[in-house]
């Protein structure tokens, strides 16, 4: 992610430069709940304790949405194919700000109630552990964003011609019911209907586009596992460009006409950027790529939505490099806890440094030195990137810049050959899955044959300005 007020890529660059179903009413009281049969209302994340849910894994989301850009009204049906990971008499979904009109579990009406951001569902029959089941939710309303701990908008953000839909870290729940924590990754189908003349862009590949009776329906599919916060259904007036790169990646760019002139020379470089990153990090992890360039001046950031990063305005090349690098680090290899956000942002920021170094710009060492020269009371040293302390800090400068500095110290310690082998191995071994800081440090030691616990402790977990090697 990049942000102008925070650091680079979602939050730009503070880095010193930079199915039919019956409608079920809420009826009766919840069935008695035996101990250990209620799915937890959160995934246990220390920074976002109600994000995600326990007791089940969502394998697939099938989202059918109709959005009127004039009234800003949304009608939605979400069908989640899931598997119980424990015996369940009740489970939660994350959903906020919308009216639920019906819930079914395996096509049988289910009782439901709202509790803050939780949609609490009680199926007619208990779900045994290991049981595959399908929950369908019908809902409607006027979606809007939530406000993140750092004050930025997140989720369904209305624009003058549609909506900028960016979900990191907690915005997915503003437009569909979800198990909305990065630990739970799923495939997606989107059926998006919008007024004729508007375009609805989601993740993965466009399967079909059909106009009838003044509305256009777009069907998208993302078949690779994806965290809910990386899903989008951005709507607007867009110029669309489609092509296939020499490497066989299908590109779909959607650009607001007001941003087209400025965006064009940067987007033209996307195939080359992806090819360059593929050489460094390993094969591109998805079948499709592209960009959504909106005109959303009130947003203030870009986001690495899977396969198709989302920009609030025409990006510069550095931002394009950053968001593209996230397709490996953050999207394909996802977090298990928001505390480990440096594995996303530090890696994408270091990709910026590497790109500059190999394309006639400053060396990564020079970028490191410029940052290290900042005084000890600079915000760069305010908290350690491996333990930001709260959700308010996860998009702060230390996560981005000091996270990148950590990688540069690693590079110096192990040499280029082992360093780039570490990055490629990390992306390959955790593709479509998850990774933790502990796993990364173990990998770095295994590949290099060196003890690196001191380096990582100093640069990731020590407060204040560390001594440089």
C-alpha cells in the first residue's frame, strides 16, 4: 500500500521522498450452545481482535452485487462455501453498515442477529467438525467506509462516479460478509451490475460483460487464494485497455479519463516492471495483472488489490513498482498477523530501492544511508517495524522504511547471491499461503548458513535508532 501521509505503497511514501435461497427472518432464540461449539468472533489478531472469525474456513465467495451510482444503493447476495474446523452451533461473519434480509445455511433458513461488526448466525442444525457447508446472505443498503486507527478511510468509499473499494486492513466488511482476516484465503467469483456507461472492476479475469435494460453486468473470477482485504469491486467511468504480455500475463487496465494522460506513460511500463520483478522474486504468482486508476482525491493512498492494484490517482513509477512487488509479498504470501506487516511493506519498499539501483538511480546503499542519517528523534525510529504496537502504526514510516533497511542489512550480511535466493525461496515456498517473521528469519539462516538472530532483533524489534553494521 502507498500513502502520502504514511509511508510508501498502500499509504504512500513517507520514506523521505517518498444461488437461490429462502429469505430467513430473525426468529426465536438461539439454540443452546455447548462449550466449544461457538465460532470465535475474531481470528485472535492482537491489533484487530474482531477481524476474521473462528470455527470455519471459507473456500470460496460468490458475490452478486447491484450498485446504483446515482442513489449509492447496493443490493447484495453473498454465498460462502466453507468448511467447519470445529463443531459449530453458531458462527460469526464480519459485516457492518448494511441491512441483512435473510440468511440460509445449506439452503435452510438460519437465525441471525447483529452484534457490532459481527453477523451472528445460528444454523438449524449443528455443523460437525470437518463438514463442508454453504451460507448465503442477502443484504442491502448504502455502503460507506470505516475509519482506520490512523484516520484513513477504508472499504467502500463513494466517488463522484462510483466507488473506490479498498479493503486494507478492515474494509471488506463494509460491502460483503466475510471471514475478514488474512489468515483465511479463498477464491472468488464476482457478478457486478452497474448503470450502463459505468465499469465495475474486480480481481482476476473478466469472464463476461453484458448490457441490457440500461445496466451492464461484469463477471470476474479470481481462482487463486486471496485475503478478503485484497478484494475489490471498484466502480467508475473508466477507459479500459486489455492485452497480454510477452510472458502470457493477461492485463486489464481501467483508468479514469481525468487521470489517463498522466497515467499512460507509467502504465506502459507495467509489463517491463513485472518481468524485472519476476527475475528477482521468481515467476509472477497470478495469471492476470493490471491497474485501476481512479480519480479519488479524498482517499490519499494506493492499494495492492490482488492482480490489479488500485490507485487513487495516476501513479508514479515508484508506486507502480511498489504495488506490483506486493503481488509476491503480501498478496501471494500473506500475513498471519498484522503485527508482521513489515513482511509486506518493507519488502515492497526495498523493491523500490532495487529498481532504482538497477535502472540508473541511487543505489540501495545510498537510500539506506540517507535514511540512517536522520536524527534519533525522527519518526523513522519511533517504534520497531517488527512490533509496531497497534493498528494505528502499521502503515507508519518505520514499517516501510526501517523494514526496507532491515532487508538491506540482511543483504550486506549474507551477500547478494544468498539474499536474492532467500527472496525467491520465500516467495516460492509460501506461494498462495502465509508467512511469519519467525519463518523468514529461519529461512534466511538456513540459506546463508549464518546466525542472524542478532541482526533481526536489532533492526526489527529494538526501540530507537540501532547501530549500523
